[in-house]
C-alpha cells in the first residue's frame, strides 16, 4: 500500500506517542526503585540498591511472591489440560453446538474482571462452602484458570488447524493406536504451542488482582494484592516501587519468551 510521506510521518508519530504512554510510566517505576530519595524527587539525586535488599528481606513480599507463583503454576496446569482437551474437541470433531462451545471457552477473557470475580465468589460460597471448602489458594487457582484456559485453547487450536490430520492419519496407517500417535506425533508438534500458551497463562495469573480479590479470602495474599495493600503506606513506598518493578520484569519475561517461541515455529 502506497502512503504519502505526510501519512507515514503521522503514523510514526502516533506509534511513538502510543508506546510512550504505555512504557514511560513503567520506566519511571523502574528508575524509582533505585531512587536514593525516599520521597522520589525527580530527577533522582542519587541511586541505591538498598530498597531491593530491603524488599527481599521483607517476609510479606517473599510470602506473597511464593503465593503468586503457586497460583500461577496451578492455574497454568489446569488450563493446559482443559484448554488442550477443548481445542481437540472443537478442531477434530463435528458435533451440535461446536461453535457455541468455542465461544463459551473464549468468553471469560472478554468479560470484565469484576464480573468474573463476583460470579466466582457467589459460586464458591454457594457450592463449595457447604462442602467445607472456604475461599483460599484453591479458589484463586480455579478463578485464574477460567481465563488462562483461553490462551492455551487459542494456541493449541491454531496449531491443530495448521497441522491438519495428514500426519496423524499416516501414523494410524503405520499401525500406531490413538495414544501412540498422540505421544510420538501429535504432542511433539504441539509442544511449542503449549509452552507458549503456558507462559502467557502464567503471566496473566501472576499479575491478576481483580478476580484474586474476590476469590482469595482471608489470609491469602498474592504479590499484586500486597502492592495494593501497601501502596498508600509512606514507609512502604520504596519497597512497593521495587516490588512493582520486579513484577514488571517477571511479567515481561514469559511474554517475551512466548513471543519468541511462537515466532520460531511459524513455518510449521
């Protein structure tokens, strides 16, 4: 498409402005995590790593970090199983309501987080509380899995559509049963898609706060909730900046790796 010089310049300026709006505030958080001034005067009068050391020594931060990791791993594991099964069902079989099932699987990530949180909170209190299961880490994992499934489902579904059925049919013609075909043929071809989807799922779970607020209950504090609870405490401000900076890095890394994995497998 041929664009005029003025149009190209306008598009570049718009792109730069958009990226600046997104990333400049994140850059400021990263700089402030090393700011020697407790009041975060700008520009920084000096830099120090003291706040990072104090953050690591903070028991509440370490506990919240471990809780976030456990929630992310649990939600990702559930999403990998259910998302893969749903993708196989929709792509490999024809049945009444197939498109509706596909819509229902994708819908949770499009719903506002507060709606999902309220719905899950009501469901857990109505269904699980009478069984003696209270709000806690388990309900957080289930809540996160509801939207993490979408990333696994989309990745696996896209890969299955690109693979077709020729390879699996050839495996069956050579005498392999269904499980052998999945183990030796299908799964190796899906492995990178599952890994990319899993990394994205973990990143989504790790920095989620709205659904977590409604499903965590008392005594369960993930890293984003710890940040929110300590955000307006002056004595904790430097540590909050450090934790926020660490959260940015921990969220970017899996997304970057997932993007690299997806980019390296486009030719499959």
